[in-house]
């Protein structure tokens, strides 16, 4: 029994209230105990790891020494032991050592899910060199931007022809930066690209000297992961060595992850969930990861059964796709004890858990650039975690929900200029103070103005600094927290964050477009929000001719990743503006793509025809019935 429980019971002792009765009166007491116990374990694990400087690469090499023949990565029925992965990582390190990179230099990885991603990352860590993880959906201008903004000294690419071709198309935009390609020889590569296997074949795989990375410190960059938001183009968010230690202890504390666990990861490793929630925790525990190149609803459960998977990562859309598969007699036959992820909506939670017989779902909430998060330890349907007053008091940093202006996406202030906490059940904007292992000035690489746009100052007292997630949450009476929506200039689609400003800027560069207002709209049967653009043409026409529709489609393909391309277009003769001449979004979001509410021309993307086509009533009805896949 915790000190908190004893104190609470003692306070009621005078009236003869028993502990059992007290728990009935205040059901959140037992919930608090579990949340606090997890936090105490987590801090104990983190403290010991930090004191011993157990960076991710140190963890990995310790497992290589102690259990070299244990399987580390399983990929497409090929099994790689810790020793085998280490040998490949050593070869990468020896090759990279000849590039004469200096402390502070970094290399961009443009790689899909594959074992080479793992040992390439570890090879760079053996030298203390950070990596910048490029989204494999990026092409053209966004890809060039991400390579240049991080000042990459080299790019390492998968042998996937699509990725190689994408780099080839922007070669002039990243001139002077060497490109090294996995999995192929020089004869099949552009002349300016170098075959990495040919270089690796010339070096041994024996252990590299530890002196090569003796200068690694807690706040040194480990990796940069790109995130979109209100500031436009993708921004490289910093993951320090210290935060890497912290992230690697998450699943040990939350789901009791051990070296006997086998994790299934089909989420991309270039994202934070697959990278440090998945891969880092497997490495930290010396566990095994079953790595899938991408999610496949038809092979998901087959893979889990075949490899005796004990836990898997998910996003909500993945769960919905699995539910759309026809029921199978073996749906509940597996070794899984937990699922860990985010975005599992309440409307399918129970069906998903019951049909597939998943003992425990750990829904979490976090952001790549955010300093904190939540996790639901209690199997509470729809919740992303808890934040009771006592749990909040025990934390060493503050997380609060505050009143906000829906139109401006900014916190509302009281007469003293401070933010206002919301009441139970009332939606609030999530603001989080910074824990000791994150410095507010180091959220992103590059322009510090990008950082300032995510910070809120003088929140509760003068001088404090909070991070603005741009997400709306609410609490119930038992202090469970639920995700409601994103506000402002970011929405989520296909598991990716989409910057409305980035999309609007791309559309506005077309010579026939006067203005563009981008936002997300809900589509039945789909998670997140689909991109929609309200466009005003320079000739003030309300119609979009065939050639212009094709031009918009081609322009979006050339300048935006697939998930960010607008799925709907709304053509107006004038843009809706507020009294302060800002674009209105709230009214547009409410109207969505409803042809019965919108008097203007509406179009929907047609990837087969490579254009936008008029949104007809039959197509609208199919979309509303959830029968058309976008």
C-alpha cells in the first residue's frame, strides 16, 4: 500500500471508513496506484541507465556480448542474430570512418523497413554520428528540402528502385552530397551514386574500437525525425542520446517487455513510433523484432502466428483494416499478450479487442516533437491515459488542458494574462511543460523561429514555458483522458501529420491560383481527416477546366508526399476571411465535402486518371456510405 493510500485512509479513519469502502467511493484511487507504480518503475529504470551511460548502442553491444546467437531481427522469414547484425553494423562503421565526418555532421537515411536499416543506423551509432530519417513517401521538392535543411553530409538509400529514382530526380538540388545505395551494384546505378555493398565487401566485420565514439554526451543528437505542423515544410525534430535512453525504457515499465518478447513492427522505422518506441525498446531489452516491409492486412495475423509474436504496434487505421477482413477461424489464435499504439477509436476498440482476443491494449498519445505523452494502462476503451491531480503532482513537469479559441487555435487568457484550465468533460488544448531531459530551444534543427511557434509562454506563472501540441483532449470524472481532435493548421491522414500551410503554399505557386485555404475533413470509414483545398482562381471562375485539374494533380504529385495531396477541391470566386483578414476554416471544415451544403464546384482526386473529377451525387453517396476507398 502506497503512502498516498495510507494517508487517504488515515484521513477518513475518524469516521470509521474502511479502505474497501474508500475505494468504492473514489474508484480512481486504485487507478492512481497503478499509474504511479509504473512511473516509479520507469524513473528507476531511466535513472540507472543514465547513470551508467547506457546509450542505445551500448545496450546493443552488451546483448551481442552476452547473447550473440539470439535472434534479433526476423524479416521475410530470414533470421538475423545479434552477432550477425553487429557484424554488418561494424562493416558500415568501418566504411563510414573513411568519409572523414566530423563531430556534429549527420547523414540522411532514405530507407524502407528492412534489416539494412537497423544495422546501418547502428553502424553510425558506433561512430557517434546522428542520422536524419527521411520519409519514404517524400519525393521532388519536399525530399530535397529535408536533405538540405539538415545539412546532410551524405545520403544512404535502400536499393528500392522507386527511392533510387526519386533521389535521381533531385540530384541537381542536392549536388555535392554523395549518395550511397544498399542492395545493388554500381552497374545498375546512376554514375553519381555509389554502391554501398561494394564498399562493405572490402572491410571486416569485427568489433570496432569503442574509442571511435568516446565523445558521446547526453545531449548529443542521436537522430532527427521529420514532423509537419503549423510552420510549413517538414521540420527535423531532435532526438538526443538522453531521450533515446528514456524512450528505450518505456515498454519495460509499461508492458513489462523482456528479452523473451517478440515484437511485430510493420510501422515505418523513419517515424518515431516504429523507430524508438519499437526498435529502441527491443534493443534495450535484448528482445526480438519481426520486421515487416509494410503493413498487410492479409499477412498480419499469419506473420504473428508463424513467429509466435507476443506484442505488436498499431495505429488506428491498421486496426480498422484488420477488422474489414472476413472473419477467420484462427482470428484469436496467437501468442500476443499486448498491443501498443495510438489512434484506436472508441467505436471499434471493443470489436477489435474481442474478435482478435487481445488481452491488453496500451493506447498512448505523444508527438515526435513533443516533450511528453500519455499511456492507458487500464484497458479503458477509448482512453489515451490518465491525469489525476495526484498523478500530476507526482510528475516532475506539468501537463494541462486549457481553454482555446477554435478560430485562432490559441489559448484563451484570463484578465491576468494566464491560461485557463478547463473543467471535467470540457475539451481543452494540451500544453506540456518540459521534463529535464528536453531543452525547449532544441526541439528542431535549424531556424529557432520554428521552435518559438510551438511554445506558449507565461502559461500559469510569469516566465514558464509550455509546448503546444495543437491537440484537443478532455477528461472524465475518473481522470481518464481522451483525444478529440487536432486544431489549427495540422491534421492527420494515413498515419501522417499534414501541414495545411505547406499544402497551401504549394497550390499557391500555380500561376492560375490566386489563393488556397487547406483543411481536413472527415470521411466515413476512414480514420483521421482527408485533405481538402478551397481554391480561388485568378480569373475568379467558379469552374475548374480539365487542363487545370490535371495541372493541379501533377503539381501536387511533384511537390507533395502522397498523404498530403488534397483529396477534395472546392472552387470559390472569393475566399472567406475573418474581420482581421485571416482565412476562415471552421465553417469550411463543418461543411466538409457535402454537395447538399456547398453551392460551389467540388472535385475529388482520381489517381487512375491522374486528375480531379467532379464530385457527383452517386460518388458522394458512396463516400458517405464508406464504400469508396481514398
